[in-house]
C-alpha cells in the first residue's frame, strides 16, 4: 500500500496489523465494522491511501472516491440495510475538530436501520 502513515490506526487496520471485522477490501479501499456501532448496520469505509480528511482530497482522488461511493449501496444492502426507498442508510464523514473527526484518516460511516441516528 502506498502513502501510508505508520502511526495511523486506520492505516494499520487496512494493512492487517490490527484486527477488524472486514466488510470489503480491494486495492483502493477497505471497509470494516465500527467497534462502537450506533445501529444494527454500522461500518466504516476508508481509502487505503492515507488521506487526512475530505478537506485534504485532491483532484487525483476523484476516481477512487467515485468508486467508493458506487460501492456503498451494495455493501449497505449486503450488511443488512433495507434497499431504497423503503429503507436506506446514512453516510457520514466527520471533518476536523469542529466536525467531530476523531481519527484523522478519511473515513465514511455507513449507518443503517430504523432511525439509528436518534442517538445523537
């Protein structure tokens, strides 16, 4: 994997150095279950390249991010989300301190189930 941060927990997860419950993996992205889920379906999708946040995305990342977004609905349904329009899911990316970002590696929360975000 290129462009990795040896101190980043998500880089270590993507590299298999820290165990996770994998949802999906290919050469560009990794998806795994959240360790503190808010809903029956809650997993994270990350690029394998260390990108600090969505605020650090460059034009060269556009195709990879497009492939990630195209994969989200398939993985959400695979993990138990009811398909659109009766079901659905929430896709969230926290950015920076004011945005609530805790791990500084770009990641998307995929959260599904009946109104799971009522938690906060």
